[in-house]
């Protein structure tokens, strides 16, 4: 009986090429793999992971294994698994249960399969694995030293659990590491969301009115890249400081009720449900394109869209044309799920390199200090960010200045004047 379930194991060779390509663009993780394959700090540890199965994730998985860990993996979104990458991991002996287009039952079956290794460590993107342990297999939590969480939405869920005293083991908020959120969320989401839109539509962005819902790190990146391609960007927000920042960047800011009438392309990046609902669809222009780049598919209210449509058909891969009663057409991308991973390949390897360096080092940190931590959500130390950024700069051939002893003394002796 194989210890994996993938779409087609014969895709392994094609997937391996993708992983080889990603390795060439992830120098930090490859440096860490070389360093820790010698010392094997994860030997004897069992990691269950639930994170989008992409070529970049494959580099992380094989780095964890190179450091000695036993690894079992599932995808964290039914539409984000790259089947050839999953096949390559399976062919390389990884216990992986993931394929593109899983239904909800299969999605949770896969998570349960990864838990059969009785993990000591968990690695999550969206907290579905941690939630499954807490809600369905609480007895397995006693073996778990700790876990990590990759994304904003997941960290929010876990902080709420910790606050309610429900967290059964400590978790590092990898998302909150500067070398994750200020690179992956901004530059990664900015580029990969546009990539997803282009692969599903091939429309001209220049001159289009692009409505970005949410001006957090992700929305900021999407707005920046849409502007760079010549779009007229409108931002919608609920947080005054975020909206103010958007106006200072030159973006128009208005409520979605007004933006719905103007937009050609809509991108939700809020982490909140019901951002685009029935009344918005009713006022949209014919041909409006709607997509989401948030972790869950709750931001666009698809039942509302379905209720208004008299016809629906897939007009391109990841692109469904909904025809409304008055003949207007609305195009929904990737069924409202995260368009960057479902319709493209997710963030580029270069930014995932640092996100996953944080994941990798967090796993090692948990083996060293996890048993001393309370059942809470923790930030990774600042020095880890600086070390990851230092290695990244070095691999990019950049050198930077260093403070002299006198400058350090000046900084530390705040009493000194000018
Ligand atoms: N190429 C990629 N591989 C794996 C995961 C990827 C990804 N691009 C985005 N995410 C999503 C998340 O890792 C993270 O960016 C988030 O969800 O916050």
C-alpha cells in the first residue's frame, strides 16, 4: 500500500523539473539545507504539514527531510495543489496526500492521513491542520511539541483560540516575521495575484479600473502592481489608517457600493467574508471580472452571484462566465478561491525562500525550546529575521555597512545630544 495519494504519479519527472527550477531561486533555504543536513537537528521528529503543494513548498518539504525529519503532507486549499509537484514528492518517498480539485471530504481525509504519523510538530497555512487536531483528534495534541502558522488568516484564528484558552500547544506565527509578511504578503501577493488574473483572462490591465478590497500587506501589493501596469486603482477599506495610506499612495478610496459601479476588475484581499455581495453584482458593469486573493473563498458571496445568474459556463480555465437576467456578464475567477495559487503558481520562489526559511528555522526552534513554551501564539525573534535577510543579501551579492563601536555607543547612550 503506497503511503501517498496524488493525481498521477507519472507526472513526477515534470514535477521534479519544477522543483529543480525553484531550488535555483531559493538560495536561503538551500543554504540551510546544506548546513543542517550535516547536523540533522530534526532527526527523530515527525512533521505533519498542511500547506499549498507548490514547487516552493516541495523545496521546504525536502529541506525538512534533509534535516532528519519524517514528513507527511497535505495541501491547504482544494485548488492550489500542483499535481506534478505532488507526484515528484511522492516519487521521492514523501507521504503526500494532495491533488488539484479535491472536494471538501477529500480535503479533510488528506489531513487525517497525515496525522497517522502521530506528529510531534505541525506546519500550517490557514490553521486547518491545527483545527482538525483540536476538534477531531485532541488526543494527538499531547504528542505535539508545537506548530507554526504561515498566513495572516490562520494567525488570527489561532490568536482567538489562545485568547479563549483553547490552544493545546504553542504555535509560532511565521506570518508575523518581517522577512515573511513584508516580502511574501506584499511583493509575492502583488505579483502572483496579477499573474493569476492574467493567466485566467489575458486582459489588458492598462487603463482598466481595478478595485482592490483591503489595503493590508496583500492588498497594498496588489494595488502597487496593478498601478504599475497602468490600471486606475480604487481601494476599499474599513480601517481609517489603511484607507488614509491608500490615498497618500495616490489611490482613490470609496465604499464598495460606489466602486462596484466603476470597476472592471475586482480583487478581494481582506480576510473577511461578504466583501462583494448581491447588491454589488447588481450594479457592476457588463464584463466585470471578480476574483479573490485572500486565504478563504468567503470574500466573494458566490451564492448571491448564482442567485442572479440565468446561465453559467467555464469560458477559460479558472474563468466562469455568469450571465445575469439583463444580459450582463460577470466573470468569476478560480471559483472565488485564491486566484494566485489556483490560477497561477503562487508567489515567486524568491519570496517563498524567506517565508520558508522562517518555517524551517521555527521547526528547529520548537525542538529546542517548544516544551518550555505555554500554549500561546508566539512571534519569532527579530534576530532570525536579520539572519535570513543577511543570508539573502549575501546570496544576491550585496554588501552593507556595519556600525562602528562609537556609533553603537552613541545609539546606546541616549543621553548624548547632537
Ligand atoms: N508559491 C507558494 N508556495 C506555497 C505557498 C504559497 C505560495 N504562494 C503563496 N503562498 C501562500 C502562503 O504561503 C502565504 O503566502 C500566505 O498564505 O500567507
